[in-house]
């Protein structure tokens, strides 16, 4: 469950990676909490019209309603979170 202070009507939660989690709100926005060393869990969350989420080791991903993928967090030589999705 999200920690105290993380508000929302959640439809999915993804826990993974290095001590961070994300949750999909019914309105399509994303709440984030935990370790944010690589911007994988921005405290302000991520606005958008998302329908699915995933939390990787130092990155997070989300599927937009229109089919595009959003990625944020660590994007080193392995290319796990390309900014363009």
C-alpha cells in the first residue's frame, strides 16, 4: 500500500527495483515513492493519461492510453529508460 501522505484512488501498484514503487491512479496519473536517486520515483509523481505501469531496478515505465510508452530514471549503457519511450 502507498505510504501515508500519498493520496489517490489507485487501480494498480508496481513495486520493484531498488526501493521504489509507483501507483496508477484511476484518473491516469502516477504517484511515486521511495528511493529517487536516479529520478525513478519523482515525489511529485508523473502526470498523464496512463493505463499500465512497471517499476524496474532504477527506472520506471508506463503505457499511455494512446499506446506510447513513457520511461524515466536511470538510462545508462543498457538503455533501460530512453527518454523518448
